[in-house]
């Protein structure tokens, strides 16, 4: 007997709220009781992209335009029916989440106004998320998708939602008139996120923030019309992210995590954050006006004595950096192309990440006075030209040798890779052990794949090889399996006369782990390859090979 269905609606709604939204929706077919529970579930999520997929190539196709119109109308009617039904029956709405990538400024604003009114008038509304992108000519109607006059004007009904704890606005939305013409007051708001929204001027942001004194997380990115950001008088603020502004001034002593960037925009950015003495995490991305040097790092750790996490992405740096901190736990470099050498002295460091391109690979990364458990994650994604000899030298030069290195290589079809006939020359013995080798190899040339596999195993000894089948070619997977299962002297016969044995001779055992857990040995994997479609787009399968070496 199903006793769960007899529980009060409030408890059943709580159960549904803990499930992924798709799984919660599926409960509606279990029984009449569950259908009624789902019909009054107070979390409403409507993502139009699941119904209407807008592609540039379709905007001149009359049949596609007609089909898009039909699907969009069906989506709009579904949202409208649901909101009207909730309003009619007096059902509570705790979350309203609407995303439309096909918003039309002529035909749709009145509908969104009605939905915002219903959501805003719900006394239990806590989360309001609105994402709108203009459809342009995808419905056969031309208009300027960049003109702010075509943005959706946020209606005053939003201000009725005094119980809001989270407000997220993304895309072509105008909030300037609402802020200028009304007194903003969201006394319970904890999270405020504005991305791509039109604010108009600096005073609008000041007025908005002043009405939200309890904000703990603030995100402002590329707000149209806003060049300067000044944030103060937010005593609860813990996390902030700002991107796309000429000036960023933050005076919030309670702030613990800060992300700054301008996404490689041409203009420099004036940054003032010295008052944020309690920072624990700092991310700096593509801010051209900041030159990361040893002196800059010394001043950074002096200003923010509690800093535990530092992430630099697309930053202009000195060729050689010395990072010294007794508190630092996490360090990351991404696309810092000038960096040639990094020396890290951080006794509490737990993990370090380097992500970049082969052409800008640093000569050395070394750790001093660090824990024996430091993890170094190295990522070279989407590489079209790679020199494996340089890669081997880079891995070998990571010091000390007890640093646990994980390596990701993404190799695209048509990539140019430099192989070396003297691959066994100048190899440091024993070869470097690395924690994990993650591979995405789209190349389908057999000779290329064989050379790649041999060069990698002659360069270092991975404890685990991880493959995502969606990102690897069939021929590469097949050849890798053949190499790993090679278990007799005839197959292992090495043509090299070099004194160092080929890598086959050092491989003692291979164990297979897959997700979902189904394939546990190499013969199973070969059966798997035979059953997979040619393009590998259907399965979502991760294969891990655990290797034991002499």
C-alpha cells in the first residue's frame, strides 16, 4: 500500500523540491494523488529553449519560421494556462523561473507582464528568475535586437514580492524606469544577479542596492548603460562578481569571495578593493590594466592576509612569478600566455591548476615547502599543434617529483603533432608517475593514434586513464584497447634496440572502471565498441583504466 501518497501536500511538495525538476515532473503519472501534488507544486520552471530551438540558418526558411511560431505559441499558452490556474485556485508560488530565447517586443510583453503580476502577488514567492533574449528575425519580423527600446520593461508588480530572497535578471530587460519611478524595497533579498540588463546609470544601481540591505551574493555583468560600479553599505555581503565595467570600487569589509573581469574588453579597468580585508577567494580575469608581477603578488597577500584561493585567467603576467603565502590553499593559472616559470612557496597549498595552450607552455612549475599531497591539474584543451617532446620535458620538470600530477589533453581531428623518432633519448628514468591522464582524441588516422599512444606511455606512467566516449574517435579507442590488452611476447616484441624497455614490459595489470558501472574488463570493452554507434553521440559513458606498473 502506498502510504507516501497520503502524506500532507506540504510534505509531498517538500519531497518533490529535493528531486531534479525533470524527475519531479515524472511523478505526476504515478497516481491521481501524485498528479494533484504536481499540479500544485509551487516551483514553476519554464525553459522555452526546450521547445523552440532558434538557429541562424533557419531565419530565412519559411517552413522553419512557421514551425518556430507554432512551437512558441504552444509554449506561451502552456505558461499562461499554468499561471492562470495557480492564480484562480490560490495556489502558492515559491519560485517562478522563466527563460525565453525568442522574446518578441511587439507580441509578448503583455503576457510576461501578466505572469510577473501573478508571481509578484503571491505572498510566498521567494525566487524570481527571468531570462529574455530577443528573437530578431526568427519569426519573420525584422527589428533591432540591440536597441534598448526593444528590451522588456520590468513591471512595477515585481515590487510587490517583498518575500523575495533571490532575484535573477538575465538578458534584454530594462530595470531603469522601475528603479527611477519607484522606491525599491526587498528587505529579505539574499541573492541579486543582473547580467546584460539595462540599468541606465550609476544612480539606478545605488538606489537598487540601498533597498536590499540583506544581500549576501551580488552578481553584476555587462549591465547596459552602467560603466562604474560602487558597492558599499552591504554588511551581509559575502560573495560578489563584477564584469564589464570601467571602474569597480568595493568597500565591504565582510566580503569573502570576489570575481573581477572585463572579458578581454579593450578599455582598462580601475579597481579599488583595498577595504575588503577579509577576502578568502579572489578571481581576476582578463583585466588588462592589472600587471601581475612579483611585486603585485606581494602587495596582494599583504592587503588580504586571509586569502586562501587565487585564480588568474587571461592575465598579463611577468615571465617568472614567485607566489609565497602561508594561507594559500588553491591556486589557478588559465591562459596566462606570458608566464614561463612559476615558483610556489605555500605550505598549506592543496591544489594548483594550469590551463593553457601548447604554444605558451611554461618551462617549469615548482613547489617549495608545500605539502606532500599537493594536486597539480594541467589542462591543454582543443590543441591543433602539439610537441610531445616538449610535453614530456614539462611534466618531468615539475618539482618535486612527489607532486600528484593530473593531465588533460584535448586533440582535435586534423591536429598537427610533432612526433620524435628519438623518443627514448634523454628520458629520465624512472619515468614520471602521474595520477590521472584524461584524453579526448578525435583523430581517426591509425598511424597517428598508434604514435600518440606510444609517445604518451614512453613519456610518463599514468595510474589512471580516463576517456569520455563522446569525445574520442572509435579508431583511437580500438587501438588503445589493443595496446592495453597485449599480453604475449609476440605482441610485446619491441623493435627498438635501445637499452630502455618498451612501455609494454612495465605494465603489470589493467583494471577497467566504467560509469555507469557495467564494463569491468578489457574484453567487455571490446564488446562495448562493437555495440556503439559510429558517431558516439548517443552513449554517455566514462571509461577509466587503472594501470599497475613495475
